[in-house]
C-alpha cells in the first residue's frame, strides 16, 4: 500500500524511475531507492530538484501524488492520477446528485469528529479540553449554529499556550508551519478522494468556484489536529524558532506519518483518510449512512 510521505528538502536532487523504483540522486550519486508502490506523496521542497517525465508517469500510475513547492517551501501545486477507480463516472454522477440533507448530515459527522479531535489534543497538551468536549453533541445538521467556530475560538489560544495567538494564513509565526502541514494533508486527502472514485471539487460543505479540492478540504478537517500537535510540540521544544526550516518541516511530516484510531484499530493517517473517502463513496452508493472517521 502506497502510504509513504517523502519530503525532498535537504539538497539539490534528481528524481527518476528505474523499473518500479523511485531513485533519488544527489551529487550524481544514488542516495535512496523506494518502491513506487509504497509512495503516497512526494513533496518537492528544495528549489533545485529535477524529475523525469517517466517518474511522474509511473508515480501517478501507481496512485502517488507529487506536491510542488515554491521558493518559500510552501506547496503550490499537485500532480495526481486522473483515472483512479473503475466506476469513477458512475460515482461522479451519484456524488453530484446527493441531496442537500444528506450532505448536511455528513458535514455534522465531520465537524463532530473534528471537535472531538481538538478536545483530545488539548487534553494531551494542557490536561483539559477547554470545554470543547461539551460542544460535540451541540453540532446540528450542517452545523447550522456554527459550533465549529465556537470551538475554534476556545481551541487556538490553548494549543500553543498563548492567549494572543490567532489562526491566520498570512501570519509570520507558527501559522507558516500550520500552512505547510495543512497543504500536505490536503494533498493526502485529495489522493484519498480520487482513489475512491470521487470528484474532489464536489464538496459536502466547502464550495468555491476557484477551489478544485473542496471535498478534500472537507474530509481533512478531523485530521487537522495531527498537524496542530506536530507544530505545537515543535514550537514547545524550540521556543522562539519560528522559521519554517528543514528540521521543522521534517517534524511536521513525521506528524503526518503518525497513527490514529480508526474502526477500533491503529492506522496511518493515509490509510484512515482512504477509509473515510471510501465510506463517503459507500454513502453515495446507498450502502451506509455514516462516515468512517478517526476516533478520539
């Protein structure tokens, strides 16, 4: 199963394919080979990386994704498989025809799982959930009363133990670390959505005419605290070190290689995302009513 998350950020590198292997070269020497069948996501972070067309073709044929980063090491693009499921066209049709009440009910499940995950993280970091646990049962269909927003207001000042912290994409502090982690998580979610034969732009809740990955944005929500925990622990261990450097990115990627409880078992985040996306496809197919989500 292709679940490995590989970040190339240490040095100028050349990526190519040899037989069924990803070959990583630096200074004209092979430094690593990895079976393409094991690769879930390659993050091309270093500004001097080259890759062959054969690698991209074989990587995507095997179900992997290439994430391309800009000069600031922030993900800005993805290359992922086009044809990933044998009943893809039929699932697209059922997904597009899903009634609003169904999508609102599913979004309720997603938000409850997200707040549960946030509460569990606060208990691990601070010894108390800050009242988030009590909010879970208040989430209605479609989260019509915006309990997610209420939870966020209580959550963010406690994650980093900083009452002044605000979550913003433009922040020059640990927000940069969160942005990086979420972008990688989004790629993982997009890969899971496509593998399940679903269209990534047809979301449950998120909708934006300029966003091609609304469904990935929806399904990644309960997994965001995995990134939050990696960033919080990095900041705690490295006070005042806010640059998004190689070591910080490695810590975040390691956090995304962690395991979560799903269906009563310990699973990788990649595997859990795939199960969540597959369960959504099963809902659209009329085979189940609830999503498979991480358990906290």
